[in-house]
C-alpha cells in the first residue's frame, strides 16, 4: 500500500464531500495530448472534454477512495494498492515524488455511517480498506460493530482507529495469493467465509461491503440482502474492482450484471 498526498492550487475549488467513501478520478493523459488547449475549451476541465478526443487519444481514468482530507492545507491523501509494475495508477503512485502533477476530478461518494443504526458491519479487501478506515473514524464513540478485512498476511495489517466496541478481524489469504489481484486468491473465499459465519448482532445493521466484485456482488450481497434481510437503504454493497479486468471493462461488466439482475427482477 502506497499513500500519496496531493495538494496545491488545483485544490482551491475542491470541496470535500460529506461521505466517508469519497472518491476521486485520476486522469492519466497521453503524452501527445495538449492539455493547455483542452483547458481553453472548458473550465474546469472535465471528462466531457476528453471524451471529444479521438479514441487513440483518450486518457486512462482510474478511481480511488480519498483516505483523508485536510481542507485547511488544501490536501488529500489517497492510498494505492500496488502490484509491482502492473496497471497504470499503482506504478505511478509508487514512483510519485514532490512536484509531480496529475489531473484529478471529483469528489464523489454515497456512504456515511448512519447514527440511527444499532450496529455496523464492514467488510472488504485492500481496495475497500481506505473507505472502511475513514468510516470507522467517523463512527460515534459508543458504536457497536464488526469489521472484516482480507489481506495477504499479518504483515499487511495496519493500525485502525475505531470505537472500543467495534471488533476488527483480519482475514488472511495466506499461501493462496501474495497480492489481492492474484488469480490464485480464488473469489476472496476467506472473506466470504468470515462474514457469513460471524454471529449476527441484534437490531438494525448498517452494512458497508466493498472489494473484489465476485466476492461482494455474487457472494456477500445475496447473503446480506436475502438471508439476513437487510433493506437496500441500510446496505452499501458493491465491487470496487474485478479480477482480470481493467476499470473500463469492469464498468461494462457491472452494467451487464445490473441489466441482468433487472431482467430477473
């Protein structure tokens, strides 16, 4: 995990969101694109401007959770899961140094802990960890909850700030995978097993589960929504990524899944 702190005059108009799963989009522009000319077309620069470019000049866009916002310093911190040289954003984050620049858009978001809940359930892998960490810090001091985080092994655990009555469990993939993106990890089976075998607390649960889409959308969402009967308004459950897919093909996969579920409903 690599943390990058971003700041500067580009954050003069950045408005921190009210959500703990706040996210931003990193726009990796091709070297042959003159951004100065694009800015002349529209201020602020948006994806709509990039979308007007020829296909071969389209930027690569990656979405990441905002781990922390320092409004006074005009800075945000973003955590990146790095898989060596794989991907676009991870290698950029690993090599980033003071003075580097990047195009950023956002923030967006949809979830924050509801104080009306009787207890809270959080689950995810490394990709969901920044949003879960931010949510734990926003919980009321008397909150009750369970947290399940899947990582490769004990060396990947981090310190989490949470109320005293929130139980944090680290789940290990062990020898099945060294990296969250490794195909040998299966469909995050350790995380699925940990959540589905945990004791269910009484009262109204608010659920936040985000991570690899197979584990979250195919395995844990039906368990939470159908077996445990948690209404949609109390459940934020979605995939942040899909094994073997880029963000572009992942978005298409999510759309196809939503369409299929709509047809079944």
